C-alpha cells in the first residue's frame, strides 16, 4: 500500500498536467480537479500512515507513545480540501462565463477573440 501511493500520485499529477495543457476548457477544469486530488493525496502520504493510533495523548500518560499520528498533516489536508473546493468552484464559474460571452470552449478561439 505504501509503495502504491507514490506511483498513484505521480500518475495523477501527470494526467492533470496533460489535461491542464489541453486546449479544451472542460479538460482544463478536469485537470485542476485532478491536480487538487493529487496534492491532497501527496499531503496525506507525507504525513505518514499510522493505523490504530490516536493523535492525542492517551489517558494516564504525559507524553505520546511512538508511533503516534501527527495531527498537523491532517489539519493541512482539511484546509487544502476547502481551499481546493473554493478554487474549483471559482474556476467553473469563470469558465462558464467565458463560454457564455465568447460562445467557444477552445482556448485558441479565445486568443483570436481579443483581436476582434
């Protein structure tokens, strides 16, 4: 499991970059969604996987016993999910508005629309 996750993260990053560099607006949104997912998964893996342990000090102890779950990456992951959702919502609304204005979802057509 721990060896599979880095490969999965690399595949998600590469597919998201491919979609972001594509000329279609829907694929751009999909690439941003996958990029946020890959980033969240990366933060999850960097934080370390500890199963069956709590993130706080057990009752009757003064210090945590190794191995313990670090709560900081978990908090960063929750924050990244919320910020990513806000960015994705803004991007979807912005791209929808661009499509309504220029009646095109191809980025090359939008580049030529500035000259008109």
